[in-house]
């Protein structure tokens, strides 16, 4: 006998302005509880000490998480110069220091190597899997891992300010899988002075911005009320970067049943896009000569 799902079949996005000192998973669990939702997930982990945009998907919106994860994201952060830590941020243990301090011009010159297509080695304390174990679990046990470099697209990396010789404030816009801690670590090494992240804030992620963010205090205050429901953003925002087609009524029925359905619109053969009916997403799939062949179907 199948188990009945607990909670409401609520769908949409809630943008949380995550504070420091809590994990992304804990935020998702709080949102799920507050909305009595059957299903929830997030689009892109923030470290416990990081703050800013954490986009939480509810219900059918979880099917659009990959498109937000793949989208560009913006981070503002401060790099402490002159010290390396084992976690590459201020929460870790200091493992090396340097009296060298770079000039503003030297920092600007070094940043050039961190723009465009780059290779980045994840921090030792990261969620990367090593032979089935999380790297941070192995690091806590004292192991040092030889983690493979991963490709990253850095759209921009700019200096926002230099509050004092020991610190530099930066803003980075990057694609999927970027580790700000690795940027700070590698920049410090390139400058010969070492470095780590002092603080980090995600300003936006795909279509979601910090200005839309709800605080944990607001979530607590409005838990299980219509006021929190009213803060939900439509799941269609998760599909913003994909081409949109309009399904015919008959095509929508076929798409909802997992079959190719007729759509109005045009794109190159094989283009991934989404079909809507009366503005509501019906399915995501690939366009083939007037039809959408679904890969994800939305049941609402």
C-alpha cells in the first residue's frame, strides 16, 4: 500500500534572505514546515556562514531547480589578505600567514586570470564527493584530498573597494558550481600574500534577488498563514531563460499525459523550451516541428 503524502500540494518559489549561522538544508526544512508543503528543495547551496539569496522551490517548482542552478549568480564578498585557513574562510583554522600586502594595481592585474572560462579546485571543506564520501567529512577527519579542478564560467570579477591594506571587497558574477572561497584562496596565492573569505553574500540568483528575500523571522511570524502563501512566486520564474511556447488545448492534454503535444511558436529543431496554457506551465521538453516532446510535466 502506498504511503499518503503529508502536507499541502503547494507549488512556487520562496526567496529567503539567508542569515549567517544556518545551513541551506535547515532553511529549506523551515520553509517546508511553515508552508506545510509536501515537497521542497533549494537551487544552489550557501555555506552556513554565507548570507543572501537562497531560492526555495515548493512542490512542482522543484522540477525547475536545475534551470536556476545553471543560471548566473552574483556574489559580494570580502577577502582577508595575509592569511590562509583550512576552510578558506574566516570560520577555519589559520594555517599560514604572510606580511606581504599587494597594491591595488597588483590586485587588478591578478583578477584578469579569474575571468572567463577558468578551472577551479573546490575547497577541502566542500560537498564534493570523494569515493562516495563528502569532502568536508573527510577533511574533518584530518584527510587532505587531491580534488580535481572543475570548469567555471566567470562573467565578471571586479573590485568594489579596499577598506584597508588587509582587505579587498569584490563582486563576482559566475555560472554553476562556483566556489567563492576558492577564488579568495587562489587570488591570495596568485598575489603571494595568501587569502581567505571574511564574509560572503549572494545578491541574486537567476531571476531571484535579495530584494525579494524573506527573513527567517518573517517566516516564523507568518508560518501556516495566508500571508506567507502570498509571498510565493510562480514556478514559471524558474523557466525564464528557456524559450516559451503556447500549447493548444489538445496539446496541453497530451503533454500532461507525457506525450508529445502541439504548440504554437517556433524554434530550431531540438531546442529545449516550455509550453504554457493560459500562462501556466504545462511541460518542459524539446521542440520538434510544431510539437513539444516533454521531459518534465507539471501536475497542478
